[in-house]
C-alpha cells in the first residue's frame, strides 16, 4: 500500500492532534463506556446505522489517547468506506513506514472504519489478535447481519460490541443548547415542543441538527436510506429486486405500525411470499425497520402472526411522505413512542394497546394518544390483568386521573422519552 493513502487519514502523525472539525463538540454517553475498555485485550466493535456518528466517535477516542500522551505514531486509522484495501497490506505498510520497528514492540491502537467492506476481515483480525497481543483493534461498521454474524462466529471471546444509536431527544436538545428544568416541565413545554417536532423530522442525525432547510433534511435522509437500499444491501445479500426494496420502504414510511400480512403483500406486489419475508429480514438487520409482536400472557409466547412493522427512525417517514396530515402525525407519534420505549410487544385481542413493556417481572400497558383520549381499552386491560396504574402518552397533556381505583398518568411523549425510567419506576 502507498504510504500516502495512510498519511491522508492520519494527520496527527505530524500535527499531534485530530482536526477539530472531525470531532463533535458533544461526547455521546457511549464514549465513556468504550473508554473503559480501551486498554483491555478484546477488540472493540462499534456498529450502527449510517451517519449516526460512528466515525466522529472514533476520532474522539483517538484525541483522548493523544491527550493521554500516547505516541501519535502508535495510532492508526483507516476507512474502508470508499477505498479498497487489504488489512495485512495496510498493517505491513504501517509497521514498516511509520513505526519502523516490530508492531509487537509497543502498544498500538488500530482503528478500522467500515470494516465490513474489507475482505475476510474477521479471520485476519483473529490471527492478529492471537499473534500480536500489543495491538488494540477498535473497529466500526454499518449495521448488517453479516457483520454481527462474522463477529460472533469468528471472534467469539475476542470482541466486545457497542451499538451507537441516533441522538436521543435529550441529546438533540443539548446539541442545540436548550436546557430543561426538570421541576418545571409544563412551563418549559411551550419552548420544547417545536424542538420535539424538529427532532422527529431530523431523526437525531448529528450532521443535520442545525439544518433549517426542510428540503435539505429530506434529501439527506433519502440519500442515506437509498445508499443502504441500493448499495449496501444488494452488495451484501446479492439482491436484484431493488424495486421491491423501494416499494417496501415507501409503504412502511407512509403507514408505520401496519400489521404485516405476507400473503396479501405477495398478491398485491406480485412477488413470491418467501422473497418478501427475506426482504423484511434484510431491512430489519440493516436497522431500518423494527418488528413488534402481539403480546401473549407471561411473555412466554409471542404470536408469529399479527406483527407490526415500524421504522427505526421517524425521519424516514418525513423523507418519503408528501402528506403531513393529522393522521400522518398520529402514526409518527406512535412510531416514536415505540422507539423511545424500546417496545417489543403490543396487545391485540378484544381491545388493542399500543405498547406492552415488562419491568421487574410485571407488565406495563401504555397507550399513545396524539388527539382525543379514550381510556376505555386501557381500563379494560388493567382490570383483566389486575393492574393498578398505567401511562397514556399525549401530545402535550400532563396529569393524573383515577378511574374505578385505576390510576392513569398522562405524560407528553417528549417528556416520557427523556425521563422514561423515572415515570415507569413511579407506577404503582
């Protein structure tokens, strides 16, 4: 490998610092978690959706090492995103031209970005890990089923993984320097609500937090998703029916929370049922969609039928939809409630409950109401399962009501997303 290709990525070899515009001013919570393992033996894997800030986090870790006076030559960064390279050739060039000594002679930190694009990466890292204990590998990759599979199969016991999510709403507010007074949430709401809807449109992608042009935001999100659909997935899974990928994403974006019926989809889309099932699987493991199962008592069984499909990021709906009606916002509202609560189940029998959580051995039903609130279904559920209290997520209503000895807590979704654990722990 030409040394120029390496030096282009590693300016700190001469400047002794990471360029400022490479580093976000805000450190994500995951930063401190990863730093705890920086001197341990295991390979660190950082994965997540495209553009959530993985590369920036790697640069922050590099800057932290430099601040702790690690020799700048002992830190190597390389990205496979747009450049084809062989890992062995890469490390050999680094050892001969930069270290100018055996790579075993001192501690070195090797950062490999978008590792899933490197050929046979998992087996090559396994060999280096076993033969060169002084190398600390920190690798990153866009979410993919093969990345997870190869890491677990080939590097079992040698790797620890961290998932980087898009910015939470709380982080989004910090990026915009908006402070919340925990004791005066209702008073703060007038200022915070516009930012909440801004967040739903932008989806927590750091690069567009302060972008004011809605069309630029839409194009940014569409470009990101289309790169996954038309580049990442076809390459990884040898997919040919790209029109089907597009149709599925647009369908889910317009109608998040729809119940999946593969038989009907097969007829309507004129595609093989198993192909459609496979494509849902690919979209799920690329972290674009998430499936929520119909609840069965005790969580011992989740129905394979009646699964709902949601997006992992509400910005995708805004990017692919042209109709911003009240009905559309109701669906977005529910979708974000699923994301922020990390719901795995909903309930549908005689009644329907949007979210069923399990905490400390008990179930917690949660309803999502963007508009008018009807407590009938949630009260029936509380009675059927002998529960004392619940939560209804609202657009902007705070409050508490007792109906037939059942306590209902009304909490705006934006507040729940920030103080979820507090609200859940305070339930009777």
